[in-house]
């Protein structure tokens, strides 16, 4: 879904350069109502779903739980595993930020987990990329060195 458009470019920003490192994660056994409370409390649009060792197994987004609007009574006792998207679109920490940007732009995705050997180490949201663009503009530093192939 999110292909690498800039392979081979060495001097560009990588996912690890702007990712948020303090990531809120949940387990697939978490009750869905608790997961929604966690999302609302922390003002996030999605949460990585992980195993105990932080291995990424899916992602739970606002979109995944919208069906509860009309199915709440039937599904309120279910767990995250019944709502999450899997496999989760994610990027390794050394992948190009430009690839992350294109993925978020070209798909109905607002945030992606960042992993190191399959374990969640960060997350990048659309707003993180907007902040990066603003910082680059303020400092007069170009973000990219070329056009995609």
C-alpha cells in the first residue's frame, strides 16, 4: 500500500528523525470501550496494538470503531482484537520520512507506527510531518533533494 519512492537517497530525513517516541499502545485483549477512552483522553486518532514485548500486531483507529455508533449494545463487551486493522501499515525507523509522508498523503491513514525489528519504537502522525515542514521553512533547510522516480 505504501511503496518506497525514494530508495537509494542517503541524505534525507528518516522516520526516526521526527517520530514521537513516547507511544501509547494497547493490547488486543483490551476491552474496546477502554481503548476508546484511552484514545479520547490522549487526543489520538489511533493506537498501535502490541504484544507484551512491544511487537506490533495491528492498529486501532477511530475509523475502526465508528461502527459502534449503531452496534454499541451488541458489541460493547468486545475487545480490541475484534476491531483493529491488521496487519498495520508501519515503517522501520530507518525508512525515509518522504515515504512515510507519501503513505499518509495517498491513503486514508492519519498515523503510522515506527518499528525496529518489528517492535514499536515510535509513531508518526500527519501533524508531526506538518511540524517538520514548518521547522524546515523557519530554518531555511530543504526537506528533500529530488523528485520521485
